[in-house]
C-alpha cells in the first residue's frame, strides 16, 4: 500500500492543487471532479477547506475555482530557496570537471532565458551567461531546449510576430529577416528529433553550446543545462558533451520530481 492511499484526503487535496496549477484559468468544481475521478461532494468539501486557508480562490459569479494567494506564496518560497540552483549546481560542476568546458543552468522567462548557475572551467574565457543575465531564448541552446518542450499554442503566444525575435548581435547579411515562427518551428523540430539543442556562434562568436531540457512532473520545461565550448572543438568533445548534458538534465528532472 502506498503512503498516499493511507491518507486519501491529503492525496486528493494535492491532486486538486496540481490540477488547478495546470489549467490556463479557473475551472468549475464539477470539471475538477470529472478530471480526477472524485465524488463532487468530496471536491466541494476539500475546495472549501483550501479556500478558507487561502490556497484556492472561489469566483462566485463564474462558479469557478482557481489558485489562491497562499499557493502563490508557496511558489515564491520555492523561488527564494532556489532549489533548482542548489540541485543543479553540482550536476553542472560535474560536467565541467569531466569535459573541461564551462557549463550553466537557465530557466525560461517569457522569450528570454535567465541564468541561475554558471560554472566556469579553468583557463576558459569568460562567458556572457553569468548568473542573472538574460538572453533571447531562441538564440541559446538552453532556450531552444526548453522551447521545444512547450505546446504549440504556448510557443505561438510567445512569438506572435517577427518583432519577438530579438537579435544578440548583427546577423550575417541576409540572415536578419530569416528569424520567424516558421524557422523557429524547424529548429525546434530538430531539437526534439535529437533530444538536445545546439547553437553555434549565435550568442558569442567563436563559441558553441549544446543543451538539454529539465522537465517537471507535468512535462513542462523547468530549466535547461548546457555546456559551452570553442566552435572548432574536436568531434570527440561534442560526442561526449551531448550525452553528458542529456544525462545531467534527466537527473535534475528526476530530482525536482522527488525521484532518485
């Protein structure tokens, strides 16, 4: 018998919160009950308790329920404790030690990536991917890895027109107009086919990167891990870097889901 079946109310409460967090907006209680296979009376009872505690907000005019302020405070606490950085830093450091090239971990924020971890290899040049730096997601290996995990509707919402495709530095002649939604879809299709994302000189001339996405329990991209190396590096390095990055990302995915 699993621990959750010993405390059904706790399991059902968490299931409701997880379900609400995955929705695009507030939903009716009957929809929650149907989606989770729970009796309506149980759902209404649990929603009332969660509403009293501030984890759920009831919209009486719409007869719908959404996440409350207390749920947001949990999210803020998650950010303050920086578990992604704490769990990801040793994994990135291990890749850096193994390959002798610099590595980093980033999260998606709108159309940008924000770097949470930067581990620089000895005798390697400084990178622009320092902690706290933001870069256009479509130009980076970490960004492409995460964008490839988004549903089409979410991706389209992030990139409604060409104005969303910010350039890092002057592009080669004729290339500036090439970044559009169609090109992005083709790039991300390649990422999904390979299971890893690549960029070559699009962030910093002379440097290339390979990255892989870290996905949460809902299948959404929580972060990405990447390694950066000279674009003329030996093929042996790239052959080793790709599986190393994918393995680290898979390990972090398991860790943030509480799986060893």
